């Protein structure tokens, strides 16, 4: 089966050390039809250790050089993963519209200027409070920000809290999750099935199956598959599981993007 990975990082991201060319060669050797790079652009990120400022001119030049070099072997797409925060909408819009991106993932990595990765965000909050606040921020973003194609890893908040059961259960947040999904659908955006959750002991993708199922029930059709790989070995990680999960939950197609427009590909039986 051909592979199409629409969430991957390279050493243009502050948290990845593998050059783009290594990723491309791995993909070519492993039956990839399309590979989309989505390096991090997190403007005004609160961390002092890592920088998520993306040197977009250098990223674009390297991409174009390698796209030309490998053109006959793989379809390479130019994407970006943008960290959305309400006070930087203008910066994001101005920045991404200067370059011919094929695909834009909008992600919430920071809530109220706090990075959940550091743990501080969860302090003095019950799980319900922490998850509610996170989902409200996403709802605010989908209602007020339009310049993305799919919303990244919708239940990302489960990664770093130290609650005994970290899972975000759809039934506990159904009103707000429905509002988010309906807005995404109505504004012709989509979500992704991010298989990095399988690598992080959740045994489920981001978002979890209940949310993906609900997205389909509400009429959602645009759904990309991404590994969120920061390492060649993780490219297309557990995509067979992701395809089976989609088929089981009523999806017949997954989505790829070119020039910011969706194209639909029939999900193979795997
Ligand atoms: Zn992310
Ligand atoms: Zn990512």
C-alpha cells in the first residue's frame, strides 16, 4: 500500500535533528507516494530551552532544491504546523501567506501563554478544569481564525498532565467538542488523525476514536493522516491501524492537500 504522511518534522523544527533529505530517502525506500513537511512555526512560544521560530526562507529554499532533485521518485509537499494563539493571528496570517504552502496544520501547543509540556499549566486545576480551558481555547480559535487546513492533534492536552487517567472522554466534554467539530466542518476545514498517540502509550491516535467517530457522524469528511514524526523511523507509523480505524468508523476516504486544496483518496483495505 502506498503511504501519504501529512504531518512530519525535520531539523528546521527546534525539536528535531534529522535533515529533510534523510526523511525523503527513507520515504522513497518505503513506498511513499506523497510526503508533506510540516515544520513548527510557534511564534511567541513561552519556552526558553527550545526555539520554535522557523526560518521560512531557508526552509522553502531547501524544500525547493530537494523537490527538484527527487521529483521523479516522490511527490513532496510544502506544509507548516502553526501554533495558534489568539494574540498572534495577524502575525500568522501575514507569515504564511508570503509563501506557497500546500498545507497548513493549526495546532494548540500553548494555552494562555503556558506550555502544557512544562506541567505548570495543570497546577491547581482538576483534570476537568484543565481540559475545559484547553478546549475553550480551541473553540475560540476555530471561531476566530480561518487560515489553516486541518486542526492538529485535537486532544493534545492529554500528553503532559499527571492525572491518573489522562484520556479525554468525549462524553465528558460533548457540548464543546461538538461545537468545535461543527465549526471546523462548517468552515470547510478538517482534522487529522495523528498516529503519534500510538507511540506514547495511549494506544490510540490523537484525537481518540470517539472524537474521530463523532466528527464523521456530524458530517466531517476532511481528515488527513499524519505521523508527527521527528525521526525517519516514525514516518507513517501505524498508518495501517489508522486506516482500519477510519474504515471501521464510516470513513471511505482520507485527505491530502496540494496548494491548500483537499484531494480525497480511497482508503485501501489493509
Ligand atoms: Zn503539534
Ligand atoms: Zn507536529
